[in-house]
């Protein structure tokens, strides 16, 4: 008999009822160190006072009006994002999946309005994850994502991640854009090297096509820059954002240059909830904190500390862990034992990690995690590894 909640998740036997910073409290009172942050969503941890205040104040004033009217909170957040990034304009969504849908539409509409309706193909890469909508699964293309959901949305060319020789030949007169995550999240925390991002930008410029970056998981301070592509010194034409931007409130966005967004005129796209006063009030509070250079410097410092401790952990347990990789506070440990078992062993030690592809566990702590919490988290992972070895 089917459950009242559609059973599309294999949920862990945990029920959390309260959160405090980097900690989650289970219904039975146990306190878990949260290195998952809701899959990189709770950028400022649980119940951050600035976000609680922003949400409460806005909730007491106005929840929702729809995009039929001007929304001051939306304009405030859009202005902040434009000032802080490459973008000239922003469209707000409720999720990264919705951001993917718009990014695909925007790229295709751009070329349609330029008189090239044939330019619809978007190049993507193996191991990618762009959400679970029709466009998102078609973009990723993996059997795990697409099996049983055909016919798939056409117009995506899938290349092997890291196959530089295949890139230029894959671009044809039908190619509209290249879509890539600067750090693959679901794929196993695999960064695109800076020189490769620079090469992609140069290739897009040479061929006259758009570069779309999916920073849904790696953006909003996660790598120690406001957005991960900044490390490579490049700028995209279109960028997908979500997760951390709302700090736990459902919020996403598509950022774009004026040129890339030129086809998106009145009536070409919309959202009932996207950019509502509640979400944008919280997002604005998140950006005020995460966008501070001093805050990002501290993220980088703590990232170095965590990376150092994880390298030591992997060296101490070579039968459990293979290697550490990632960027900033978006780190992964490739495992030698099944990663799902490693995650479960962590639960037993009251520390939360997140499984990913390539037999990798993800460590995505709140950006506000303390040095002491980092030490305690690695200590608990060490205990989990010892238990597995035993």
C-alpha cells in the first residue's frame, strides 16, 4: 500500500525537529553535527538570527502578491546581485530546477530572436546534475535520471566530462550554448579546473555561443568566492542559482547579461511564487552576510582547516577512504567502501554527510561552522571509519 507521501526517497531513519547553527536535534534528543546543510542549502546554518528576523518581519507585513505587481524586496535583492556579479538582470524562481528551465529557454530564445531558430542544441557533460524537470534530466542525460521518462526533450549534446578533444568538434551550426557546473555536486564533488573554465569561455567566444553556468550547489560562498567561477576570472552569459541564496527558504534565480536576456520580453516567462516578498527578504539578508569579503575570507580559512583534517582522516583510514577533493566548503571524500555505508556509519556517530555519485560522500557544512565544530566533525568521522574497519 502506497504511503501518503509519494515514496520517491529512501529516507534515513532520522526525524529532526530543531536546528541550531551547525547542529540538528533528532526527535529523541540526539544532537547531530550537520555536514550536509540540507544539501548545501543552509549556508548560514539553522535558525540564523538575521534570517529569522528578516523572515519574521516580512511575514508580519506581507507574504505574497504575485508578479502582476512591483515587489520592492525583489528589486532590492536583484540590485544586490547585479552589483555583486557579471549580471545585468535577474529572474527569481523557487528552485534550481526552475532556474534550469529558464536558462534553457533563455538561450534558445536568444538565438531565435537573432534570426537563428536552428540554434537550439546545448552541450552538457557526463556526471552533471541540473535538476529533475524534463529539461534538467534531458540535459544530464544519464540512464539513472532518464529511464522511463521518455520521450526526452531534444536538443542536448552529451560529452564525457574532461574530454577536451571532443569539445570543439561537437559545436555545430545548431549549437546555442555550453552548460556546465564549475564544481559537479551530485556527480561526486568534481571541480572543473580554472584553466578549463577559461578555455570554455574562450571557446564560446570564438564560436559565438553562450556559456551557461549551473552554480545551484557551488554558488553563494560555498567555494570561498561569492560564485565559484570567480576563481577562474571568467564571466558566464547566463547563470543558475538556488540552494544557498535562500539560506533554507525556497529561492532560486537566473542571472544574465543584458544581451543574453534580450529575448525574454513581457509574457515569455513567468512564476506565481518566484521572487515573492518572503523569499527575497531572506535572500537579501543572506547576501548581506555572505557577500562580505571578510566572511568569504573566513570561509576560505575554515575550508583549509577542514581540508587538512580530512586529508589526515583519509590517510589514517586507507581501507575506508580513497581521496579528498573539492573546493572551499564543498568537499568530497571518495570512498573505498560503499559510500552509503559510510554515510550510515556517520549517522551512528551523530554526524551527517551526503552521498553522491562516484562512491563519494559530500561534506557541505554551513559556512558559519566553527573551528571547534570542524574538529568535532572529523573526530566523529574518524570514529565512524574505525567502526567500519572493525
